[in-house]
C-alpha cells in the first residue's frame, strides 16, 4: 500500500496537478493539507474520475485537511479530543475551531492528516496556540496508543517544525524565529518519546520538503524539512521504501511543499485485479 502526504496549498488551484500525480505515482492514499476550501467548494469530480474517494474537513478559505483514497476509508474522525481553538471567542466564550486534523482507517491502518499551526513568530498568540495544539495532539496520541497498541498508526502532514539543525538550509537565518525554537522541537520530540518515529528519514536522510516562493529559495535549494510521516512501531515495521518527491516543486504553479511517500508491506484485497494504468 502506497501512502503519501502533501500540503497542496489550495486544492482548487492545483487539482489537475494532484490528480495527475496520484495516478502517475500509483498512490493508494493521500493525506492533504491546506486545501483552503469548504466541502461545497472541493473539486471532487477530477478525483472521482481518477478513481479516488475523498473525505475532507474544510471550514473556509484557510487551512483545511483531506484524504483521497482508492481504498475504503473507515472510522472518519474530525479533529482530536480537546483540540484547542484560536481567534475571536464566540458569544459562548469558546474559541473557534480550525480545520487542521482528520483521521481515517484504511486497510487496518490508522492515518491522520495534520496541519500544525504555523506559530507566526515567537511571543505571538499563534505560537502559544501551536504549542498547545501539539501538546493536546500528543495527549490524544498517548491515549490512542494505549488503547490500540497493535494497530499501525501514522500522523502525517505539515508539522511546521524543523526538528534538526540540518532540516533548514541555514540555521542562522532562523535565529529568534519559529519552527526551530527549543519549545517547538521539544513538542515534536514528545511524539518520539511516545514511541513514534520519522519513518522516512532512515531511508531518506537528507532533503527538504518546503521552499518559500520568495527570493529564489527553490533554485538555491534554500528549503526546510517540515513535512513528516510519524509512525508507531507497528506502522514503521511495515515500511519498505520512502521518498520525497522534489520534482513536484518544479513546473507551472507548484505548491511550496512536495509530497512525502512511503510504501507499506500490506497486501491489498483484489490487488491482482487492479487495472493497468498507461
């Protein structure tokens, strides 16, 4: 089973590019982030024509997460327990929830598409929100692992954290900035302490997943590695191959992120009858 994650940076702007890539690269399940639309605006037809069903969580033109799968998706979960909100409180005093987390189960594997808050800058309320969001996700993950220790689990998406110095092109550029601060890195490390691991890095030790559109960052390879597939031990044991598809940052109107892909040693029902794609 081939599983991928991709911050598409507006699915309406890049639907053709995404669906072409899905078919060409023989992807079974894709987790998407920053779809930037609500359900009524999502371009479902091209995915259907390509053989994929879609589940999504989008509230407006910001954020938004989704899955595209040619395998049945079960146990759809919107958000996680205790997920914090952000913004102006409503009349009831509750902060509005954002569309940043969606879970499904495919072929017995529990998958999450996650768009971690950016944080904006140190000291900004969005930075505190980011840390609170990651802490609550860790708490929910700890509970899930205790209740389902044998089921493969992967937290996939745009984490907006560069956990290693080598995950940014020049650490001095990020002095006093988000994504590399000790609290953010500690929040990321907590998932490793829970027993999750970056299942891509052992097979792809170097490489970035994001390049800003500004200042010729991509031609200069001034990127960041902030998109990850964090898997539990049962998930990691299934991984046979992995890659970062850098080529998807090239060409016309690319996303500023590229897909991250893993192959799992899972037999798919009816695999022998899967039609050939030419």
